[in-house]
């Protein structure tokens, strides 16, 4: 018996028939099974399925029009993933779960998928190694990454959230760090090579609940009031207009949601501006608080991680946690759960 739990609404007969027709073809069903493992582009699918670009494009078009898959552009490539629309996404999951993993075609697809992932990982690792020296030099100027990450986990709290958004995701490390704190996560970045590295690392870690996308931090491809938590880790100092970026972050945060900013306090380490493209040499708490207030957020917590030996080329890492006034969907859900638990206790 198929468990239909998870459908937020029923499908019309037209929607259901269209979706089933789209899936009822061998290649398209194989595509759905592959996308269950993560995002893929047309080039990836060509390598795995050994079919031409025009043919695969037609299959993907039908799946997209049926609502079973979604697509998004990243530079010159278009990536595909299973639908995030509750009912159609659940239908795609059910259909792919019914496919026999021992099927020869499915088995070959999975072997080729692993080869594609290995190729991505190799290319991503090469990029990381090429730039590792630059990042290591910056990290050496402040407290350890382990200390910064521990402070981030503490600041955002232990409650699990629905949607976490990481702006300027870079290597995707933040998505890995908070993996047990969200149901779903999306990381945005403009650097194509970084996105390739992040995608490979997330796939290697088996984090299929996290995605990375090419995106403009000033104009995110998210509707308003969607995110329970947004993180901006060491990204504001690269921005020409941090206030505008905070406005956009505030727009996508739902009432009751939080924004965690991690960046540097004001400093005079000029080489970061000259050779590392830092637009700003740190931020004061007063400045950040003003920007947050203007965007409709309230600064609720500040933490300073100063180096053991201040002075010279040393950096102080700051954490600023802000909240959006109101009660969001996650808070309502928690309240309902607490209410049910209280009722059960009373019955006992």
C-alpha cells in the first residue's frame, strides 16, 4: 500500500494524468530516479544515459511541464532536480521508490552517476587546492575555524528549522555544519567554480536535503517569507552595498525567523582590500544594527571572537544574530506540537 502522507493538497485529475503520462516512459523514469540522488545538468544526463542533447531536452521539457522536475540556470548550464511542490514532489518520490534497484538499466545508470560525481569531485578539489593558500592566509589572522563554527552553532540554537538559506555559500561548509538543524537548505553564490566544489562536497557527504544555486544576493530567486533562518558567513565584506543585501535577506525571512551574520570587526589589514577583493574592512555593531533596523529586523545578540594576540594584522570575528518580528510557520508548528504533548500528558 502506498503511503500518501506528505501531500499538502490533492491533485486535479488533469494534473495527475499529465504527471503519470510524463513518467510513463523508460528514459523519463530513469531521469526521475537519477534526480532523486541530486541535481544534474543536461551534460551529466548525456554522460549517464548515453543519449543526445536534443532527445534529453525533449524528455526534460515534458517532465518540467508536468511539474515533476524543476529547472534553474547556473551560468551557461541549466540544472534539474525533483519538484519541490509538495504534492508533485511527493508523487515523484513515490514513483521512483517503486523502481526495482536491481534493474540492469538502473544499475548501469547508478554506476555512471557515481563516475560523474567522481569527476566533479576531482575538478572541485583541484580548484580548492589552487586557492587554498589564499584562504589559509586569511584564516591565520583570526581565531580558529572550529571556534567560529562552534559559536555559529550556539548562536543559531539547537532548534530544527524548515528552510535554511546560506548566502555566499562558497564551499558549502555552512550547509554541512548545520546539516542536522534543517529539513531543507539552499546555498547561493555567484562563483561557478565554488558552486561546483560545494555541489561535489554535498553529494559526497550524502546531503540530499541541501542544494546550491547560482544567484544574485541582491535579488534572490525565493518568494518572500520563505526562510526560517538565513546565514551570511564572511560575505558582507565583499559587497558594495551590504545594506541592500540585508534588505533582500530580510525579505525572504518569515516572521519569527532569524538572520545570522558572521564577519569582521573594523580593521586596517589593507592587503585584504588590495589582493582579496574585500570591499569593506570590517563593520561596527552600530552600523550593522542600523542596517538591520532599516530592513525590519531586530538585533538580538552580539558576540565577539577576538584573537589571542590582538594588534597588527589580526582580525576580530563578530557574530550578529537578528530576528524578524512576528510568529512564523515553524513557531506555530512547535506550539501545536507542544499543545498535543500537553494534552497527552493530561490524559495520562
